[in-house]
């Protein structure tokens, strides 16, 4: 299996960016949120070299939720399309970042600190202003600008780049997909952010839907299993994959087509972290397909949170050694 190749960049270096600063439209300026997004511009080119696991939950019925693994380079326009498809509101999905359409009058909404910011098409700016919200074009903002954090070890949880990033991620409903015509609001929360360079082997095509419920029997995949939104796991995964090919498997013996199909199905449904987000290598060696090598050299390619990071429980991290050392977590 191959490895991802990335530009190595540690938090001690000075990042540069040619991206334009984030400027809102609409009647309200949402100065706090827009500053939060634009201040991240300088390290965005490094943090997009990550893979995230997100949870999408029906705000009116928390028992209905779905997990998705996607690229740190995912923009809010594509995030909108992913939410619409995985909640069953839209039957159309295009994995290509330049293809696909959002449902009319849908949006991604960021609410924090008394400010509201809409991520939607340009035409939504006036509607946002009419209700006192600000607006940014959805394709100009990446998911890692919202969730400014990184996992630096397999069991230390997420470390945030600032106190605001930590509080925003912990605030219920701070980021949500709003379906059109009053069809519902779906909260989006982050469970882990892993540097691509810290993944051993070739990553599966993204986005992909994952589940903890399907990881119980590695020899027999349940092809009839459905999400809490009523969508068949396997068929939905195939729709997300489209015409792309998964990486080849190296297996001993002579597996049957059915065994290969089951193995691939498990690979696609394999989560990046455990349910409480504390451990990245969550499933264990028996069912795990992605062994993390979280050394300083690999993790810092996604740019390390400054000053040991910020967490709700006061933990910090440090790398006390050379490029091949692992993070030390302290309280």
C-alpha cells in the first residue's frame, strides 16, 4: 500500500497564504465569526491536508443521525450536498467538488456568540440580511475553517487552535444544515480531525458513510442494514463512491467474490474514531484497516495547534524529541 505525500510544515514555521480574507455580505457583519474564519486563512493550506469524521443529527429527533468521513478540503457547498443526501432529503449526489447542486433555499448555518452566518449561494445574501444574518458564498469556506482542531495522537482526543474554536465545537447546534421549506435542521458536530500523512496506506475515496453498528462481524456484512434516516448503508456507500475505484486489497488465500465484497463493505463503513472521540484507532487491531503513525513528522504536515492546543479539560500536548517521536499529553 502506498502512503500519502504531503509538505511538511510545523507550527513553529510561519505559514503563508494567497487566499483573500473572508468578507461577509448582508446587512449584518458578524464580525466575530468572520474574524474567526479569516484568521485561519494563513494555515488553511496545511489544515486541509486532513480527514474528518462528522456526525449529522436531526435536531428534532436526536436518535436520527449519520456519520460521515470527508476531506478537510470540503467546502460548505459540498457539505450542504452531503447533508441533503445522507438525510434522505435529496436523491442526487456528485462526489466531484466541481459538480452537484444544492437544494434550493437550503444552507449551512453557523451560530455562535450571538452572531449568525449563512453559507449559501450568492442569491441567498438578501434573504440572510432580511433576518439579521450575514452571508458568505458557500464554496469559499472549508470545513476545517469551522472546526479548527487536530488529533495529534491516537488516544488524546482533539486539540483546538483557540479557545473560541473549542467553545464553538462544544456549543450545541453551532453548525447546522438547514433544509428548505421548513423540512428540518440538522446539527453537524466534529468527532476527529486526522492528518492525511498520519494514515498508513491509501485512504478510501471520500466522502464515505461510516457506522459503529456494522463493525461487529468482520466476516459477514449486513447488506440490509439501514441508517436511522432509512437509507441502505451499502447502497448509499456505492452512491457516494460513484465511478471511482477503491484501493486494491492484499489478502491471503483465494477469497471468493462474496468475501471480497464483504471486506470492502467493512472498509468503507469503518469509522476513524470511537463514539466519544477519545481514540482514533478505535476498533482494535482485529477490525482496523488504518493503522495510524502519529509521529511529529506526520502530524505537523497539517499544522499543529499553537502552544500545545486548547481543550475543555485543560490538557495540552508536546513533542519532546525528534521527528519520529509521539506526542506527550499532559493535564
